[in-house]
């Protein structure tokens, strides 16, 4: 490493997050928090003009929240690190995980997913979310396949207008995904 290159060190590593400290050649220091990417699903009933929202208990809110179903692309940070070192296609990994999350959280078997939009959190926090539109699906024979400890209700089919109202009145608290859903809704 030359004197003109920043020094990069992982100063904390947990199960889901790591903190990388970057020291510039002039001595300035900043940090990047990194989490493996996630997926969110806009599951659509085109005939009824409704979408599926889950109602999930969120520990960080200490309350219930309406959300798009989804989850992590990689369950552990180590899996994400290995993937980043490979020549793997993150979109393929995200699409595959999206289909699995459809069965797990929403209780639907997904025929195909269509990429809608990527949400990048910010400059010092690296946590991308890939949002997919799902129009070809059917109920999963066994319903939801929740992980232990998850509290998620998946029978909240709401009209496009109801969803827009829920976004605007704060019933959807994952705000960056709420904004993406609002953008999707106004295009319908």
C-alpha cells in the first residue's frame, strides 16, 4: 500500500453487521457500516388491484408494522463476504432469495420475479435492498414457513389506494421501502 492510499480495517464484526474504519493519508478517519443486502416483494393481485402487506412485530419499533414481505439475501455476514469474493451475480442471488422469502414470509409460491428497483441506503451505511414485483404466484400448500421467533401475519391484501394511504399516514415504517412502493403505486 502506498502512502496515497487509504488504510482500511474491519474494527467490528457481528453476525449481520461489520464496521470498516478508513483512514485517509491526511489522517482523516471515517467509517462504513455494512450489512448483507436484502429483498422486498411487491406481491400483486392484478385482477383485484391489491397488494400483499405483511404485519410484522418489529423489536426495534416495539410495535407492529406493515411491510412488504422479504428478508436477507445472505443469513450471515460471512456468506456475503464469500459471495463478494466470488464472481457471483448479486441479482441472481437476490432473485433466488426473493422466491424463498415469498414462501417463508408471505405463504406464496412465486412463479417469477421482476426486478423493480434497488434501494441504496447511503454513503456510510452499505445495505442495499432489492425490490421485486411478483404477479405470477399461488398460495403455498403449507402456508407461511416462518423462522423461529418471527411474528408475521400475511393475510393483509389491501387495495392500491389503501396501501398509498398507509404509506402517507405512517403505518408503514420502513420508510425507504414505503417510498419505493409509493412510486410503484402511482405508476399503476
